C-alpha cells in the first residue's frame, strides 16, 4: 500500500490544472509544467487531485507514489518555486554570472563556464571573508536538481579538508588524516 500515493494533492488559488488522456498540464504564476503518466488514473474534484492505480501489479504500485510526488512538486513549483544554494569551500574558489552564463573557478587551470537553461535563474553571492554562494531558483524541481548536481560534480567535497562544492547546510563526513 502506497501511503504517499493515497494522500490527496490540494491545488492552491491561481494554479490551473488540466488533465488530458495521459498528460497533466499545471500552470501558475511562475510558469507551466507538463507530465505524461501511465499506470495511474488522475481525478480532480474542486481543488483536490487524487491519484489511483489501475491495478495491483508491481509496476503500477511503484508508479502510484512516484506520480503523486511529481504532481505535488509541479503544483508547488508553479505556485512558490524552488531554491537550491551551493557553497564553494576552498582558497581561490570564485563564482560569477552574467545572465544565464555561470563562471566558476575551482582550482583547475581554467575557469568552468556553464550555460544554464532559461528556466533556472542564477545568482552569485560574494561577500568578503565568506565562501561564495551560488543561488539557483526555478519552478521545475527536477531540472533544478539536475543543474545543482552538475555544478557539484565539478568538484565534490573531499573528506579530509572539506574543500569543494557543497549544498548549504550539507554535513560532510570528515576523516582524520595520517597519524604520525
């Protein structure tokens, strides 16, 4: 039994939901998102969406909670949006942006220039004496997570000194160095 799949999704004011044969389109003040689904049935009554599975097969059971979570994220995204912040920890690590181009210096022989999708807004915060922060905002949670993971993959935090690109608030498992 999927506990997540059975909980209803409340649609707030200002969010429009259209259910076609096997596609859901959610639009709001921040944008519009669509999702193709199969194995589940969506029903909308007043301002509540419920997800029910077509059969008790393993495939349909696994999709039940997945599609409910995806739809809830779409509704939240077009209404409020999502934000992820990445922190650059290390001497000489810098970040700057011009429009949708993100320029990061991570200790390599060259800077990394990344073209971000138009749905993701980027802002860099550089304060003296503090680590640079890259702030990403979007209405699409899935795309935002992919972009943040891509930036983090350039220099993952290492366990000895803690240098690298990490999420703000992320705890890095530290290791003791060589014992002399």
